[in-house]
């Protein structure tokens, strides 16, 4: 049985989703045009810091927290009409997560190229 590698899954996701720069993300975030979603593990946030104003939704809970039919749905946590801008540490998990949200039917989804590593070098404020 042949399985797809994680690298193949990420490559396929990157072909289907929108990747944006930290500058584009910062402009959308500053203009209140998106939900900025940090999907890193809580231990990563504690160790590396977090982006001021970002929503933390662990990768393992993303689909459940954003599905109105799920018992885990977080009512009112996000504006579901705004673009979902995802990021992780480097951009691999967020690519897979963005594809998953797109597969769920979310139209406005993107992820930040370079993830938190790139964000730390941008205009975003890190706490």
C-alpha cells in the first residue's frame, strides 16, 4: 500500500490555497478584515510568544471549533464572514489547515508564508 507523504499533502494543499505575505496579513489584520488564527500548540505559544490580537485555535481542534454543527463549536469566537488567516510555526501545518477549511466550505481562507518565524520579523507585535 502506497501512502502519500506529508510533503506531498503540503504540496497539494499549497496548490489549492491562498498564501499571503506577512505584510498582506498585517494590513488585513490592522483593517479588521480577517480573523488571524494561530494554530500552534499551546506549548509553542508559551515558549516562543504569541501575536497580539491573534485567536489561538490548536490545529487538532480547528475543524471542530469552526463547525456550527459540532458540540465544540465556539459561538461568537470568530466572525465567520471575514477571511480566515492561519499561521503555524513555519507554514506547513497552516497549509494543511487552510485546505481543510476550504474543504469544509469556507471561501475566504489563506495562510501566512513562513508562519510565526516570518511574523516575528514583521510589523506584528509579539507578546
